[in-house]
C-alpha cells in the first residue's frame, strides 16, 4: 500500500500553557487501511500524537494532513471522517442522554445544518449497538452505566460515524477480560474492512492477522516506525520502550 491517509511532515506541537513542545519534528505516513499500534513509556507523547492527528493542539511547525485535508484549515471536513475514543472519559451521573442519543450525536456532523436524523442514521446506530453488544442498553441513561459500559458506548458512538480513520487511546481501560476480547474482535473486523486504526495501548492482543505498523515514541520523538507481524508487536514495542539507549 502507498496511499497515505495520515501524513505528518516535520510537526511540532505544544499543549496550551506549556513552555516546551510535547512532540518535536515528527514525520509519519500512515497508509489507508493500516493498523497502527503506538507504544512507548509514560510521557512519551503518544496521546499528544493522537491529539495532533485529530487537530486538537496548536501546531507550532510542520503540516498535518488527514484524508487529504490540512487539520489547521479543514477541521469540520476531517471530523466527518475521523473517530476518536479518548482515554478515561467519564460521564456525569446526571447526564440526561440515553445511549441511543449519544450514538446519534456521532451522526450529527454528517447530517448538515438543521437536518434531522433519517433512516440511514438510525441504521448506523443500530449496527454499532449490535457490534458492541449493547443493544439492550439503548434506552439507558449514559451517566448511570458502569465505566466499562460507558467505554463500549464511546466506541460505538465513533463506529456510528462510519469513519475512515479511528483513533483509540487505551480503549481497553475499564473493560473486563470478556468484554476486552469482544472489543478486540470488533476492532480486527473493522480493520479488515479497510478502516485505518491508530491505537495507543499497553495491550497487544487486539491485532489483525496481518502486518501491523509499530510506532514507538520516547521524549516526544518517534524512535521506531516499522511494519511487523502481529506476533512480534508486543516484544518489539516493549523492548524498544525499555531500551535506555534508544
């Protein structure tokens, strides 16, 4: 494959209020349909990389293209094509929305101004609820669910968007073993269907049976960027992460 859907060229970004860049002079190309694992020690810049791809941080230098659009100037167009599951998000217990309503919110960016959801939107929600095994929760209020259930709803919310790119930041947090195995299966099937997945994770069992791009970060820089067999991902990422000379 040689069809970049994500492209970073010499990119430096910084968090608001910081005095030093979080990631520095990073260049990275991710092709359409790739499955990418981003690893590295705590504070390496993994989440910042996802935030940069999603256009959530000021870019000090360089360019970021997603689906052919510059994230600085075409945020709305990119948000229609991109799903992003952030880490450890909790809904307030008094959040008034049902699970079904939360998933429909994932469709609003595709509808256009002042348009109401139609049959395609409700079908997408139904499919995502079914994929994640939470169809029975559709009328439940999101704030009253457990952390693991909320995590599944957030993933389903992004699947309902039918994204070209899915960013996931530690998607297995709050999930028990059985649920985690189910989410792994869903992600693999999504990847096999051609969705580009970029996942920050300390777990390496949600991998498709094909080459996986391992991106390892340290101190705001990429120290490894290589396509390897899925069975080698865990040892490769952990070895590079723990190598004090890398």
